[in-house]
C-alpha cells in the first residue's frame, strides 16, 4: 500500500507537466498579427463631406477621387499653365493625405522631362493648390493613417472637330 501511495504521488507530480499548455510569447503573437495585416490597403479611404453619405467603400473612394480631381482642375483652370504649355493637356499629381487632415500635392513629371520648366510648373501648382475643403484621413484599424495616390488632372479638354 505504501508503494502504491508513493507511486500515485509520483504520477500526480509528473502528470502536471502534461496539462501545461504552452502560452505563446508576446513577440510571437505580435509577429503573427503583423503578418496577418494587409498594409497595402486601408479600412476606410480618405473622404470629403460630400462623399460621407455613401456607404459602399468603392463608391466612396471613387467619389473622393472624382471630387479631388475636379477641385484640382478648377484651381488650375484659372492659371497660365495651358498658355505656357499648350501641348500639355493632362498632368499627374501625387496627393498625400496626412493623419492630421493636411494635404500635400506634388506634380509628377516624366523622368526625361526637358520640355517643361518643372521648377516653374511646380511653383505654380503649389501656389494654386491651397484652401481645399477638409479631407478626412484614411483609417486603418481605427487609426488615421497617411495615404498617397496619383490623380490624373485634365488641364484642357480635347476639342472634337
């Protein structure tokens, strides 16, 4: 009986290790979570007040891009870009929306662009692209994040003859 009792105590203390579950470390959990996040997409795209009422994610994104292109186009219509560069009908503008709702505009020129005075065009664009309506930043996992996108802006419509 004594041997049996000692045997039970021995099994009892050794069996605890079989019930221990390995708890993953914080670093492992963090790495697993970071790998599962798609960093190339946001949960909500930037938006302006006119697009807030749209619930569909893709339609809201399209609305935002259309309004931004239209606003940039309107601000550039009153300038001399079309007079200075009559062959230029479309320009690509890189738009950055920061988490604090500020905007930054950078014209995108071809790498081998010698036709245009890029410094002059850049200064004209920076002078004109101010006073935009408030833009709500993109949201990723409930946190405002910086986003960048390139918008083609039509400077003048092609005339149909």
